[in-house]
């Protein structure tokens, strides 16, 4: 379904006026007509006519990014660090929960490593204890070996366990 306003055609993603016929892309199996700025959200559709008059559809895949960026990541033993810091101050789980305005059950689950705390809770704990619970993970640059997409083995960085 193309978005028509009067005699003009609009981008089906952002709604901007299309100059010319626009670009046809496939997004999750649906064909859309979009502006050049929005074509990055799908795979470009190129149709070619064969001699018999039937159309053959060729989908050009998006080029995968060669850089993978990770941001801060929670340290492996975050639950032990939180428990040690709380016990060092002589606080109960209930007291810690009140200090950061969270439920005691949340503190129990975090300390037992049953859940991963939300970034807001991590920030509260870091500020209260004056510690870092997140570590920076370096940007992984991929060397393009072939036209294949990267696998998990191409990007995984294995950490050695401390004894």
C-alpha cells in the first residue's frame, strides 16, 4: 500500500514526499516504497524481466556492519560484590532496599544471582557503595574474510575464570 496524498507519493516509513518513484525494499517479508534515507531499514528489491515476460525478483541483502560495539557490561560476580559491600556496612537486605528505595525481595534475588538488576538499580548501588559494577567491553573489529555473515565464534571474547 503506497501512501498517496493528492498526486504525491510519500515514504511508507517516515512519511516524507518521495521524489521520483522511491526505492522498493523488503522489510520482514513486506514490500515497501520508501525514500533513500529509509532504504537502510530493509533489503533492496530489484526486479528483472525475463524473455518470457515473467518477472524474477532478486533481493539484495544489506551489507552487514564490520564493527560490533558493546557498551558497559555487568561484572561476572556482581552478586557477591553487592553482598560483601552490604555485609561490610552491617546492613540487612531490608536496610539496603530502603536506602536505594527498592523492595527487599529484589535485593535477595540480586544477591542470589536469580535476576540481573536493571541499569537504574545498578547505578543506585554503584553510587551508594562507591564501587563499579559495570566494566567496559572493547569494540570488536571484524576482518571480512568472505561474503558470509559473522558467526558467534568470530566475535566471542572468552574470559578466563579467576581462582
